[in-house]
C-alpha cells in the first residue's frame, strides 16, 4: 500500500486529507510540523509528503530541502492558503504539485497520483543508476513526464491469452 504523509499545523486540514486519502486506499501518516514530519519519516517512510508551505517553525520549502537530502526519492505536494503559487524556480527537488486551500478532493487525489508516479520513477532510477549521486539529484529535480507514452511490451503469442 502506498504511504502518504500529511504535514499541516491545522488538525482540521489533516483530518479531511486523511479521510479522502484513506478512502482512496492509501496508508496515511500525519505530522503537525515539518520537524515532526522528519521524525515520522525516520520511522516510517512515505512515497509522497503533502506539506503546508506556511506553518509555525519551518515551512514546506525547508521541508523539501530536508527531504531531498535525506530521502531523495520522496515526492512532495505543497499546499498554501494564499492564492499565489511560489515562483517556478521552486518547482524542484521532487515538488510535483502545488495546491491552494480550500482543497478540491479530485485535485488532491490527482496530485497524490502524480507524486506516486514521480516516487516510483525515482526509486527505479536510483536502483538502476550507476551514475554518481549528483546525476540522480539532477534527474530528481526534473518534473515527471506524465504524458509520455508507455513502452510497448512484446508478449509471446503463447502467453497472449493468459
């Protein structure tokens, strides 16, 4: 089961996201701060971290930097209550989506799916890469190409009916 970590200082936000994502079949972890989220990640890693940008203490962009150093295959979805998205330069380090509060359920689910796709690709790349870590980090900074066609798979005729 895919694990999602929800990081927000507002309990009501964590509750609604938990409800939506649990209903969609995801395993959920929660933290009320970026610092607490790092503690949770040290015990139970998540493929996607959904994190509020503005929180008391450290915020979402700081969290993104910490995750990139410690857990480079974890994707991030950042949320904000302000109706302005940070500059495009902050679309890096595994940040795959920005969401504006109040959330729309379908938008949240789409962002999580994009994050999980990015995470799976990052894990696969890290397992098959023989290049230095700097190359992996450069690849991780690239946004996922979710519109890329899937590769053709050759299935022998005798297996095609299975």
